[in-house]
C-alpha cells in the first residue's frame, strides 16, 4: 500500500495487487459511515493498473481502519456460516 495523499480530511492510497473486489467492498463500507463525505476508487488500466482509493471524511484514516475491520468481521461471519452449513451436511 502506498499513500498518495494524506491531509486532515482526505486520504488517497494505492493498493498494490488488489482488484475491484476489495476496493468496491471498502468503498461501500466506507459510505455506511456518517463521517465519510466521499469514497471512490479507480483502476486506470484494466491489466496493469493499480487501484487508487480516495476517502474524504472527518478523519479518513480512522474511517478506513473502521471499514477494514467491518469487512474483516463480515468475512469471518460469512466463513462461519459456510462452515456451519458444511457441518450440517455431514450429519
């Protein structure tokens, strides 16, 4: 990850090696936060481009960290549901 812009209310980072999946998930989760005014990302070239995520918020770093923790929690919940479903099939 590379920080491209870091001001009091704006943060722009390049997320090396990631795709639309993570970036869009983060963007949507960021927009659930009342402190976030804007969240967007762009991948300038479909093959060689690295995603750039932009956040405008009261405290963009705090909001991004909160969004990442929320995504992680939701992924763990999803994994648990799949695991319990597999356990039910084995019975």
